[in-house]
């Protein structure tokens, strides 16, 4: 693509992001503004921001590419991603907001009264966050090399620079405005091209083979029953362990608002998944030559110009590219603001100044890793983060909200076992490479056994802990589960 339009579109997006972010700086005054936007974000606005950070590079580019490769089999991924929010709605959204915490480590310490449990949680939050940022930076490198003859690092460094500047300038208040704006950019950037593509295809005589859309295999391509079930379990429970998702519920005014926010989020991301999947299904019919690993992730970028000739196609492609960068920026901003809050509070006392320096540091670490690693499939990379989050943090968060007998020793043991087993399985898989058989499936998709083992470890150690739960546990749990009084009319 030789036109300058994509670069102009990206430039306009970056300019708009910067202006919105620095507008947030003007109204960010207090520590609470920087960490949780003073807990004043209403459901629709907050849902837009959550959707803006949740719909990452793996969704914007990777999902349509995965549908191109696997057809309707790939629908397991959006189903799992969206259903994960249903579990958040049912089990943690309201209680986490009522806890009064700023971050996930805050919640763990308040629940267990343990500095050691907080430290372990903080380390895991940083690992999960950094693992999630890396695919966003890889995606930026992929897009920039697709639209311009520049080195891949330009895209990664550009996204990292804008994200660190916006987060450091205005904290959660700025990021909320930026992410809400970027969700609607992303939705528009895919919805308009998809409508045009369907109109163009409607005027052609295409013989659609149902096997192109619905291949005969059940579940994701070449996945056995175990792998499919394990993957879905990771996607469902992984959302509960994502720090940048949970921290947004702390910005709601109360628990009721947090729950309504989750309901709206489910609707928003479901619409987006429908649009992104449609792009992939269209590509299966008209662009099967793009169905190759490493190339499929670019289908949303190149398909509009291929089907709509002339300036119209170039404009549509430029719009998609701007949406892709909005995906990188939105998700990375949410991750960095959540990580900066953890680092600032745990190491530097939680001041605004330390928050700003922490935001820069939390951007540089994944940037360095992204620059020295080879990009994998975007959906696969993000899926790995869900597996790790579900194994390492989700059991402790769920038990912390719902089980009275949870102790600090049990939580620490469960987090260590879950994260160690999951990391070990994924590292062994990476070292061995692709393979067949049950043993390889167990290692490649470990959620089905790492999550139960982590949960069992947490329960057994807690039950055998002679110190038992903290004396104020019942009072804290009442605070989590007693709904707020409805406002009088």
C-alpha cells in the first residue's frame, strides 16, 4: 500500500488521542483521579472504556485472521471472551467495587491482611500485564510495515511513546476518555468497511460452499476435545484475572453501577465480535490466498482495498489501519495505567509523581521485550495470557470474594502453584515445538489441570492453616456482598 492515506489516518488518531489525554490532565487533580478517576465513571462511559481496552490487537486483527484460517470454528474464541464477562458480572464486579480498593493487590491485602500475599499478587499482575502489552506492540509493528516501508520498531516505539505520555499525564481520568473514544473508533473502523464489502459482494454471483464457513471438524481446527474444553475454561476464567479489566470496576460510583457496566460491556463487545468475524468470513470466500500463518492477521488491513477499487478502497483501508492503532493504544493504555498503580503503591507510596514515573517504566519493560522477540499469531499470544491469568490469579480472586476460610498462606500457595505449573507447561511447549498426542495437548493448553490444582492447593493449605482466616473476615465479606441502598426518588 503506497498511498499516504494510512499514515495520515494514523497521525490523526495519535493527535486526537494526545488531545483527549491531555484534556484529562486538565481535570486530574487528586491521587484518586489518577488511580480510579475519583470513582465517578458512569456505566455507559465506563463500558465504552472497558471495551476500548479489552478489544486488543488479538481481536481487531487476529480474530478476523483466525476466522479466515478456521471458519466458524474460530467462533469459540469470541464466545469465550464475551462469556468471561458474564462470569465477571455474576461473581466479582459488584463485590470488587464495594471493597474500596484501588488495585488487585489492594483487594488481596484488604481481604487477607497480608503484605506477603500482596507482594505475590503484585508480581503476578506485572507479569500478566507485560505479557499482554507485548502482542499490542507486535501488532503495531505488523501494521506499520504493512502500510509503509519503515522498520517494524517504528510502530512499537510510537505506540509505547503515546501510551506512556497519556497515562503519565492524566492517569486513569485521561485513560478513561481515551479508551472510550478508541472503542468507537475501532467499531466504526471495522463496521463501515464490512458494510461496504457486503454491498460489493451482494452485486456479484458467488457460489458459496458451506464448507468454507462451517468446516466439518468440531471445535477449533485440529484441536481435540480436551484442548477445546481447556481453551474455553481459560477464556472464561481468564477475564477474572486480568488486572486492567478489574481495575476499571474500581472507577464505578458503586457496586450497582459496576454490575450495569458489565452488562453494557457484554453487549458492546458482542457487536464488535460479530463485525470482526464477518470480515474473516468474507475473506474466506474472496481472499483464500491470505489464509497462511503470519499473513492472515493482515486480512482486515488489505481486504477493503482489494474489493473496493480506487480511492474508496484506500479510504476504507486507512480507516481500518486507524482502528488497528486505536486497538493497540486502548489496550496498552489500560494495561499501563493498572500496572503503574501497582508499582506506584507498592514501591513508592502511591503519590502522583511516582505514578507518572511508574507509567514510563511499565511501558519500557514490555517495549524492550517486544523489540527482541519474534511476533506469534496475535490471537494465540493473547490466549496465552488468559491461560496464565486464569491459573495464577482467578482462583484467589474468586475465593477471596466468596469463601470465608481463605487464608493468606492458602492464597500465596495457590498463586505460586498455578503460575509455576502454567509457566512451566507453556515453556516446555515452546521448547518442544508443535506436536500431536495427549501429552502435547496437556502442555499446550494447561488450563484444565492448572486451574483445578491451583484451586485445590489454595483450599487445602487454607483449611490446614492453624491461624485460620482473619478475625475481621466476616465484616469484610459483608461489605462485599451487601448491596448499596437504592437512591430515593
